[in-house]
């Protein structure tokens, strides 16, 4: 099924002629431009291999997901300014990009970052602004949204979390079973969100054996409950789903960041 793009993914200007593309397109003016600065609402900070992280968010100007990428990967220092975690959920952060580098399917949100420009803190969304953004960006049926193959990042309106548990084999892992708002059931989805990983690990190491019940109660009893899902790059012929954030309003993590829990733990999630 063709998806027609009506607006430029960089400046949001209406295109003279709609273009069939899953990944989005640049207008003629932006094609000639060099660096782009964007203000992103951060919605994802996830664990990658080799100590790297993945950061993503929503471009306030175009209401599109954006994933900053760098060929050698982003390290954890990218999100920090000294000891402060600048890049954190629902902070507005300005970044600079070299260009739009989408994949033809799924990973259509990729922008090559200018590594010489440090992320700049702009502000933090209020609860009312977060609710408005969730209402605008969320999907109720994840299976239906995945079928379009036009993005790899989703904010999913959730009915409930069924189970959450940790595993400690090669590294500390967390998995989640949940039901989306349309009733689709998803099981054993790994959580790669650094905040979830650090929080669960902190609770486990403090001996809180009922941590799963506590987390599920906080999430399932909240009127605004969303699960952010990201897809991996293709691996073994599939694009695997990952939980990249648990989002509630008010915040079930009480405004804490992954860096806070990692400092308490004395180790990385």
C-alpha cells in the first residue's frame, strides 16, 4: 500500500505534489540545506551493544519521530552535561543533524547527527502537554500500525501489563507481557529502556521481591498509560519488538532518571 507524504520531514512545509514514500521526503529547499537543528521531545533512551545507547524523540515542528544516529554509535556521555542528565524523558532538547538517512521500511526516523554539537536543554513538558502529545502520537492497535512498515517507533495506548520479570544470564534483562488498547497480546518483549532496567535492578538488589506487583499496580491503575515500542534492526530475518519506555501521567518513576539509579547502584543498567 502506497503512503503519500504531504509535507517535508525537515521544515513541515507542504509539498507541491504529494510523493509516495513510507520514509518521508525533503522539500527541494531542504535538500540543498546543510545542517538542521531540531527541538525534540525525548521519548526513548535505550541500551545498545558495546556500551552504546539509542536516543529518540518527537520533532515538535513536524510531529514526527526522530532517531539521532552516528556511524560509530552514541555513548552514554551524549545524554549528560557534567553530572546532569540533559537527555531524559519528556525533556525538550535541541540537537543538530547532518541529514535525513531513512531506511526504506520500518527505520524511517533516522537522522545523522552532528557529533560536534552538544545537546542543549530547552525545557520539560508539563503533565498537560505530555497528555496532549500522547493523544496526538499514540496508536491503539500495535499490530495494525506495524503492518504499514512505515516506522519503527510507536507510543502504544495500553490496556494493562500482565507480567514483568527480570533475567540475569549474560547480562541483566527485563521482559514484559502486555495488552494494547485493542486487545492484542504481546509476550516476552524485552525492555531496553535504561530507566526500566536501572529501576528494576535497583529494586531487586534492595530485596524488593514484589517489585513486579508494585510496577504493574502503578502502571495499570493510571488513567494515562502508554508503552513505547521500538523495533530492532533486522536480525535473523525479523525486526524484533522492544519496550523502550513505560509512560504514565503522573510519572510512575516520580521524575527519576536512569542516571540516578545507576549512581545508587554503582553500576550501569
